[in-house]
C-alpha cells in the first residue's frame, strides 16, 4: 500500500477567498488524518479536489500523489479512492448485492459472488444480500456503503462526516466497524466531532476563512 | 484544466451545439422563408405585393379582429379560471381530486377535444339530447344557436378547456415553493377574507412565476390553427386559418407570408401591451394592499366559483364520453339521450381507416420521443459538464412564433429543396416542436439531482457512460418517462407541421380528425378522435405505472 | 427512367393530333399502351383526391388493391380537403422549377381547377387517347367539355354528378321544387342552409340559384369577362339578401360541406341536405347515417350537373403508373362498383351500350333502392363557364364573408 500525499494545495473560491493556502500533508497506509475546522473552512472542498469532483467555478492548484503516481488529471473513476459521505448514497434502484457488485472489480463470477457473501457475512449482513436498500436501517446502510467502497479495492479512503447522521448508540458501533475494516489504507477523515477521531489518528485543524 | 476533462467537454460542447443548431436552423429558415416572400423577395414563388393583397381582401380585417377577440378573451378566461380554482378549491376536498383529473385532460389532443365539444354543445348535441324533450319540450333541435358560432365563442370555450388545466397545473406546482399555507394563515389571522388573502398575499408572488406560461397560452390562443378550423367561425375564419387558405390558393403566398409576419409582429405588440397592463395593475394592487380593507368573505361566491370550476372539468370529461359513445353508435337520432343501436364496426370493420393513420401517428411519436430525449440529454449533459451555457430562453422561441409564421417559410424552403412530403421533413418538424417541452421538463430534474450520486459512482470506478446509464438515468426515471410521455402527446397533437410539410402524404390521426371533420361520418370521426386521445393517455399511464412497477418488483425481492 | 416521359410525350402528342377527328389506330395504341403498362409496373402513384368521404376512401383503397394485383402499380390516396390546394402546390412547384419528380402523379379535378391547370400549363398532356378503356366512355358534351372548357384528352372522365336534395319524407311532405319555392318554404319555418362558397357544394348551390334567377341565361355559357356580371347577378344577390337571415346560422355561420348538411338533416338541424351524388342517400341509409324515410329529388326545372375527371400533372414522377390507374378507373369493373351505392354510388361515365355484355351484369345488379334519385328523373342544367365560379365566389365573399 502507498501513502496519500497532498502538496502545496491552494483552493480559491470565485470571490477570491482562499479556502486553503499551500496546504501539504501525507497519510501513510494504516494511518488516519482527521481534518477539523469550522464549517466553510474548506474541509469538503479538499476532499472533492482529491476525488476530482470539485465544482468547476472553484479554482484549485497543487499536487496529489498516491505513492509514486500523480493523480492530478486522472479521471475520478481511475483514481481508485474510496469515498463515504454523510449520506450513504446507496443506489435506490439496485438491491444490496447489486450495489456491492457495482463497486466490485470485474472478474470471475463465482469469485465475485464469494467476495460479496463473505464481506456481507463478516459485516453481519448476510441475510440482507438481496434486500432493497430502502428497507435497511441507518446502521445497515452505513455498513453496506462502506463495504461497497472497500470492495472496489481502493488505495485510499476518504470519509466526509460519515457518522454524523447516525444516532449516538449506533455511531460508536459503526466507528469501530469502519476502523477495523480499513486498517491497511491511508484514511482521510473530515469531521467536526472529536469523538469520531480514533486513537491512531493525526489531526489537522483548518483555519476559519470567514474573516 | 486536466486534459481528459477538456477532451470530453469539447465533444460534449460539439454535440450540444449540434443539437442547438438543428433546433435553431429551421426557426431561422422558416422566418426567412416567410419574411422574404412577404416583401416580394421571392417573386417566382410568391408574386405580387403580399401586404396589398392582404388589405384588399375584405375578410382580412374581420379575421384579424376575430383572432384578437378569441385569443384575448380565451386567455383572460384561462387566467380567471385559474385564479377562481385556486381561491375556491385550494384546501377543500375537491383540490386533490382536481389535481389528479387535470393531467389526463391536458393530454387530450386539441383536435379530439374540439370535435367532442361540438358533439356536446351543438343544438343537436348530447347536452340538449339529455334534457329533451322531457325538460325542454324540444322535439327538434333548437334553432337559437349554432356550433361553431359566428362570434367565435365555441372556439373560446374550446381554448379555455384546453389551456386552463395547463395554467392551473403550472400554478399548483408553484404553491409549495411559495409557502402558501403560512401566507394564508397569517392573512386570515390578520382578519382578511380568504379571497383577499389570495389577491394580496399569494397572487403577487405567484403571478411572476406563471407569467411565462400565461404568455405561451396567449401566443397559442392568438395563432391556433387546428382548433380554429374545427371550432372557429368559417366566414370569415380566424386570421391563422385565413392565412392557411392563402397558402393553398394559387398566387396568394405573398399575402399568406405577409399576414403571417403581421401576426408575429402583432403578437409581440400584444406582449408589450400585457406588460404595460401588468404594471398598472401592480400599481393598483399595491395601493389596495396598503389600504387595510379586509373585505367580507362571501361564501356564495366561493360556492359558485367552486362549481363552475368543477363544471368545466366535467365538461372536458363529457366530451370524451360523447366521443366514446359516438364511436360505438350505429344509429342515434335526436332527441334520444343515448344511441338507439350500438355497433363495434367503426372499430373493427374498417381497420385500414384507423390503422394507417394510427401507424403514421405512432411512427412520428416514437421518433419524436426518442430523438428529443437524445437531444435533450445531449444538451443537459453538456450543460452539466459546463461545456455550454444555460440558455433556457432559446427553447421558448417556438412557443412565441406563431406556427403559421414559422411553417409557411419552412414549407417554402422545403418546396425549393424538394424535401416537402418526405417523412424525415415532417419528423424533423415534430422534433423541433417537441424538443422544448422535453428539455424544459428534464432540465429541472437534471439540474437538481445531487451531484454526489455521480461522484459516488465515479469513485467506485464507473466511467462516464456507465454512470449516465446505470445511475443517472435510473435515478431520473420518473421525469425521463414523463418527458417521453409529453413528447408523445405533443407529437400526436401536431396538426399544422404535418399538414404543411407532409404535402398530404402523412395522414396522422390529427390530420384525419381535422380534415374529415366537415364531411366524413360522425361516428368515424369520433372513433379517430378517441384513438387519438387514447395514445397520450396510454403513454401517460405507462409513465406513471412503469416506475411504480419497478419499485414494487424491487420490494418483492427483499 | 428519365427518358421515358419525353418519348411518351411525343407519342401522346401524336395521339392528341389524331384525337379530334378519330380514335388512333388500334394497333399503335395497343403497342404504346403495352409499353406504358410495362413502364408502370412497380411504380408508386400518388393520387391526390378529396378525402372527405370514407366510402370514397374505401373505394380507392379497393381500386389500389386491384391495381397492385393486376398491374403491379401501388396507388396511394393522398387525401385532400380541397383540390385547389394541389393546384396551388403545382404552381409553387413550377415557380421554383421543380419540373420533374413532382409530388402528385394523379389528381381528381374538374371545373375551375381544371381550367387553372390548363391555363397555366400544369398538365402532363393529352393522354386519354392512349387508354384502352376510353373506348367505352360516353360521347356527350358534358364529357368532352368540362364547365364549357374543351377537355382535349388532358383529363380522363371518372364519374358523373348532379346537384340533388335529400329530405326526410316523415318530416317534410312537399319539398320545394325551385329556388323561389325554397324561399317560401323557409319563410314558413322550413330549416335550410348551404355551405359557404368557396366550398364546392356552396358554390354549386349559388350557381343553381343564379341559373334559375338570372335574366341573362345565355351569358352563363361564355367566359364571365364577356358578360355584364353585375346585371346578370343582380336577382341572385337580391334573393340571397332576403334568404340568408332565415337560414340555419342566420347567414353568419355556415356548414363546411355538403356532407355536413347530410349529418344536419339526420340531426334535425335542417330539413334538406345538399349532395352532388344522386345515390348518396341510398348509401347513407344502408350504413345507418340517415333514416330510411329519406328521399332524393331535384328541382322540377332541373339542377346543375357535371362530370369529374382525373388528370396527370406536368411534373408527375410516375406518369405511366398514373395512366394505368386512370385507365383502370374507367374500366367497366371499376365503374360498376363506383355506381353501386353500396360502395360509392356515383353515376357512370361509360356508355352502357358499348360495354361488353359479360361486364354489363355488374351494372344491372346494382340496387339503388327508394332512397336514391329515381333513374331518369332529374333534368340536368349545364355548369356555367368555369370562369364564373371564381367571380361568383369572390362576389359572395365580398358581400357575405365579413
């Protein structure tokens, strides 16, 4: 596994406000970097820039490396990043296994089926293989969403307030599930809740840009 | 800019510009083909001075007056109907029922509605038959009125029945965004009567949002051809119909073009006039708002308003029932309330009479449906990728140029290029008239869909096309199917483009209903009109049922 | 393919030169006709014809099937509201120089539209001499002249027609027998109206009134330019001025066609329907569109009658196919079916005496019933010269069209 490296990232809004200026950080595999800061400080924009889905009117410059490969200019679908957002974005027109297959790399049919059954089993979701996402509970949806990301065999994982919408009892459970599931990846976590941050994480505080 | 994105965007931009050019080219060619003959610039095709020919025709001024009268009165009544329906029905148990009834009524083609209306309100029509002779003592139809009447009131009634649901639905769609319930509550607690709450609190914010629709309706009412042929007076007819007869009259193309041009200019003048009237009404309304008058809520008025709205809707439903009855009639003499003898032979006996036009109609409708969907998707995707700018006004252009103005010129061009009468020419015209609806309907959903759906799929490794077809389209299935249904409905209703560019070779149901109205067996016309109405009703039902069925299938799985 | 019309034209020219004196030599006709038939095979003929009657449409559907199976010609009926539209289309085509591969191969025409086509040289040429079935056609002035204009082989006769009136004998005991009686009948509460000119039935009705009322009957046979129009039509306008306020629609609304007056008769909105087909009532009763108490009649001094034709435009794409179709339409087989009210009910243009006896049976089988105009009744008045129609229409619109 390779480290995720951001160098000299500057993001400028159309009104010339700089969300971040010459920001650099590196996340080694197995490490978590928690990005913290007030809303509007640019946390989500940094994440969007890393996935290559930043809105066109926002200007950004900087370098992005995954190990020795530059990701700048690589289409989103070729970056091999896992992404979890506040909402789970389970595709409502696909069942749970179809959602997972959408994430899974192509290959041998039996092997793919096995991977899905196995991962759902490990996550305690075996009975929900053919379920309609609309019938799942919040915690189940979060887990399926994470599984979908992991099955796409990402080289890094980006989490944007992934636990914010869960109720407090579930939250701790999903946190543990998440950190256990992505032990070997570099993980970037955006949050405003200190309780989300695991013990092995580094923390990067962003300044308030609303001056 | 990353290279790959730039590359994709250039392609998207090129495709989108292609769509826009395909859309605007006939508009420009059509206008040129009308303007040039009007000013004597095409002497071979259109000899003579068109404006002089026009002014020399004793029918011109009466026809112009009639067009203005029917167009303006019908539009005012449509607006009145909408306001009355809002004030009198909103928050009553009728409201939801009405909102459910309106879309299918909106889907009934103009021609079918017009034919049905005649069957309903003529002196020997169904209404009189229902009440004769036991109530009216009429053994023979009364001679006191005729349909279509010389004053244009039948046409006005038809236009109101067709356009009122359109404006009312447009207005109803805006209500949730205006927070109407809160506005009404505040107004009522301040002591204003319900009607005053609407006129002083809701309408001032609602009107700007339905104004464009109202303008579209005014433009349509001033220039409509098919309904005017069926419901308008014949002698003289409305201006559009008179101009259409010129096109077919040897040596009168210059006059037709000049008239069509005047109609377009006159329409623009009307828009200016409406804007001025709006301004003065706004002034008055402002003063009234500040006056503090509370008004007395008059329950009777609300009751009258409520029942007149319901009556109008029932009238539309009854036109359909009248058509259906006639299509199964063998004999039905006045004053029997129902047919004396029924038969299914109009449906079964002469399949060529129904199947040929049905097939022609379906082919154009399917082409319009698929080709406009592709065109709209190309444009909206390019817009989403920031490859082209949003230019919603462009799609409104065909709504604001009278059909005769555009199509006379287009037909002249098709004569010169020998493309008249060809299937593709007619299909192209259907596409141009259908595309705006599809783009405008899809645009809302397309722009509002959370971009994170795209992003979530992309980071999982799905490329552009996979995201488009596996994620974006399925998520937007409802609006996509609705837009396709509207495309079918619009294409099925097209009369003038098919008639003018088709050189009589492409007899769709719309053409058959309009051209056979004067002569053919009433029962056959009814059958054609029912068939023409069924097509959009079927596709609208499918547009509702398919997503529901898909959802149910998924739920059964779980 | 492109060469053919040229060579055909020459051949036709030869025929046309011969025609006024005698029919061309049978052998040469047979030869060139065989060429035409061969050329026609596989062609698609666009036949622009009024499409306002579904029985006529059905008849053409049938004729198309026969043509397809017998000659390999596919006939497509292009349904037209008013054939004047097609004249306009052809003028426009000529104006823009579209002199070949036109949209129209065959068209149903007569009267002023034929006059306009002939005047503006929009016709293919004299072709009827080439058609074998022309041999059976009646040699009557109403067939050699179309509204007083010499036909000269430019159009092929298709059917006869006469203005007739249909009434319900259960409602109306003694229908009016002249324009004057009609006025009295309406004054006494009778219900009547006629389509507004330039609708065909309306124009014909106005011509009928004029023929009865004018003091200068001789003027009607010559071009309108040679007559004192105002003097000749003065009694007509006086009559109409008085008549119109008493009509259905009070002279402000008008039926759009003769067929509509038939529907109005059945609804009881009028007492008398106008038709140009002596057998229309019979067909309408059989199909359930009129009560079986209806009867057909003409005014006692006669009503306007004429012949309708088919012709080929100058830029027809499938001229050979069009000739084969025109020939088939005057065949005894097609004419017998056309005369049968079951299918159409239009008087034939054939001279029954010349029709081969095996074909004659089909004509004698036709049952007109009591509803049609009784055979032999109904004096025919000739159409005024074609130029009158337009002048009358313009004057009518000027007076009553606003």
